[in-house]
């Protein structure tokens, strides 16, 4: 129940005031850290116990490639639309 409440409160605050780019970056880094923590504690031990290192390496490689591709295309779009960089119109 707490995560649902946190999402609703955070969404309401974001509707009223858009976060600055530094705050947005901090939130994204925190979320990425949580995801890696879950992977390390929940999925990796099971995959290593089943002796599936190839699946683990392929999965992590595809995940990293997807994140880097997403970053590349997002930055490319920001460069084309500079007024979106700060979240404010000129």
C-alpha cells in the first residue's frame, strides 16, 4: 500500500511543479540502483545456482545495450528540441 500511495503523491507533486533536471536525474539514478539491487539479490543467486552463466551474461548485456540505446536516442531528441532541455518554453 505504501508504494501506491508514494506513486500517487509523487504524481500529484509532479503535476503541480515539474522537477528540475538535477532532481529528475537523481530520481532516475535511485530507481536504477533499486533495480540493480533487486537483480543482485533475487535473480542472480537463482541463475547461478541453476548454472546458467550464459543466460545471465546475455541478459545483462542486452539490458545494458537497451539502457545505452535509450540514452543515446533521448539525448539526440533533446539536441533537436533545445527548449525541452530545461522543461520550460522559451
